[in-house]
């Protein structure tokens, strides 16, 4: 497979992934929980609004400031991690085994963001799964396939990353990648995922007119021989580009590049 074919196959897979069951395009709601009882069902008065085909009043989530439990109304049942039940103490999405709740083909989960707890809802009958436009990309440019060097920090340093709510969240940064472009040396702070993958959030001047306004994401490519590449042809938009119900974290200030990265995924500014 040629380099161009490899990138085209990767892009095709990215386009299909967002359309899968319980993918980003199936999201239909994100509801932040208040203390006490939060009703869920298709009744418009419910704090957590579910699609019309779901019963009007299924039950409630109870939030005590620390944890969330679910209780259904008499005669109503839900599945929690595929087990039919009328009560459960729920594990949020940031834990090792989150509690996924299902009613028919609607799925939801408690999400924890800082001190806030919310409920994220997927509806696999959502029209956007079929009708959302195909993702758009710059032409593949091998000049943006760049060798890089990873340097770990002696200990992870804490850095501030802006998020969708306008707040800044602290995340540990395990090290940085250095690379050269047009004779200049650049440095990007990276987060090391549990599987060892180096995850980069970056921004560049194209975000003003051609790419996602708050920057893009990129996973470093690690070769079998230990060499590392930053392939900006694989730069992709955060989930917030596809749904209003994602909670994205964006590039820290130190990851704002001063040159136009005309590679990877684009974003139609005029439509938004």
C-alpha cells in the first residue's frame, strides 16, 4: 500500500467510525445533574429528556454531590451493563467500568467532568448518523509527515487545557515532541495515553478560516524501530465538530503553532 493509499484508508475509517452505533453522531443530549432527583423519560418536563418512543416517566437519577444512583418507577425496567434492573449505583465514564444504561436502542451514561456530573444520551435512530456530511480533508501532502523526538519530563507536569465550557482544566503532561518544519524547531506538549500512544492537541493559523476554530487532535505514529512521526495528514477534528453534546478539551497555549498546517481535516466555517 502506498503512503497516499494508507492515509486514504485511515480517513475512510475515521468517517465510518463517527457513524457507528453509540458513536458521536448518535448523541442527542447532555444533561448536567442537579442535587437530588433528576427525572428521566420522554415527558418534556423530565430533567433528562429521552426520545418520544421511550415511556414518559421511566425513573430518576439521584445525585448526592458525590455519587449517582438510578431508580426506575414501578413497572419500569432498564438494562445496566446488559443486566435488567430497577436500581443501580452508577459508575461514571471516567472509571474503569462505566455503567451503561439502555432502554430499547437508547443508551446513556453518567459523565464526570471536574466537580460536575451529567448524563450523556445516545439515540441510534438519530438522523445525523446517516445524513451528516462526509468529513473533509486537505490534499495529502507528504511534506507534513515529519520525524519527531519524544522527551519525557522527569515527572509529569500539570498544564492548563481550555475546554468547551470556557473553563481551564489541569491535565498531567508526560513529555514533549520536538520536530522541524521549514528549518525551524517546534515543540508540542503531549499526553501519554494508557496504551502508550502520544496524544497531541494543537492549534495553528488555519483555525481562523479553514480548520476547527479551537484546534485539532493528532496521535503520533510510533514505528516498530522506535522512531516517531507526526503526520499532520492525520490531524483530525475534536468530537465537538460533530455534536453539541461532547465535552472537548482543546490545545494549551504552548501548543499553538505559528505556521499554517494545511494538512489533515478541514472545517466549513461559513456554515457555522
